[in-house]
C-alpha cells in the first residue's frame, strides 16, 4: 500500500499526461456507470442484451444488463490501480498505453450500451 501512495505522488508530480489519462478514464467509467444504472429497466420482461452480426439483437432480462455497471466499476477503479502498478514496474509509456486501451474499451462499451438502449 505504501508503494501505491508513493506511485500516486510520483505520477502527480512528474507525469501529468498519465494523470490526465487516469482522470479521463475515471470520468468515462463514471459516465458509463451512471448511464447503465439509470437505463436499467426492471419492469421490462425482455430487453435487448446484445448484438450479433448473424443473429441480430439478442433478448434477455434486465439482470443481464448489470454487466455494464460492473464493467464500469472494474475498468474505472481497478484499472486505475493497475495503471499505477504498471507505472511502477514498466514505466510511464506502458502505463499510458494501458490507460489508452482501457479508455477505448470504456468508450466502446458506452457506445454499445447506448445502441442497445436505443433498440430496446
């Protein structure tokens, strides 16, 4: 835990680009979490839960849509801590790459959630 705090302080003092990526990652994950929780529809018996190129939209229950808020928490919080560990072990470049990839995953997931909500 002590190394984690030291890494956060070092990132704050020296690596502003990495800090901005961490903040962007957290903001997008928060947006995904809020959007996916607000659009949950427990009254609906069937909702669109996925899309496949061959089969079209897949139906399921609203409980299946809990994957989006869980994914937002994992990508937002856990990957922020993992980025500090990557920074400690591999350096700033690899941590930035890790956060850019995570941010792209969050953005893609947000687009999928919006698309599924629009079809439901």
